C-alpha cells in the first residue's frame, strides 16, 4: 500500500491548526463558569458575517477578485455563503465563449458575495483562481 506524503506547508498548517484547536478547547474547559467581577465593554457595532470560522483560501481569493472587479476594498465585500463544488472542467462552471478548457474534474467553491449592495456569485478552483459567474449557470 502506497503512502501519500503531504507537502511540508500542509503538514505545518495542519499542526498549527491542531495546536490552536487544543488551546481553544483547554481555555474553554478551564473557565469556572462564573462571570468576571469587572464590567464588560459595550458591544461594538460590526457588520454581521455569514460565518465565524476561518475562510478557505479559495474564498478569500474570491473576495479579493470581487473587490478588484468592483473597485472597492476587500473589507467592503461580505461573504453570504460558500460551498465546495467539483466543477466538470477547468472552466469552473462559467465557460467563456470561444475558449477551450481542460476536461478534468476541478475541485473548488461556489461563493455568494455582497459587493456594493449587489449579490454576486464567484466560482473558484482549490485556491488560485476565482471567476465571476453572474448569470452563467
């Protein structure tokens, strides 16, 4: 049986995430459940986010591409939702007329964003490319 070796960066990233998760769990379990005696600061008003978990790299790339396409800062783009997809070709589900694409299953994400008050959809590969797919399904 062949052994598959992960790239070093993936191994380091996995290790760092594992340690962070263990530290977070340990911090939660060590709290006594008693409210602190000090006053808590007032809640700040921040835009609601669709998710509190870290975004996959491909989704971050989609946000950056949407911001560049709209001429706004990435902070002005809101992630509404995203889900993993296996695209049937390198066109990522959004082929451009007259272009040819590798006919290979391409893992990536379908990302819904809010950009300047307009809902936009971007499709990504696993982390290098994001394309706008508004109206192309």
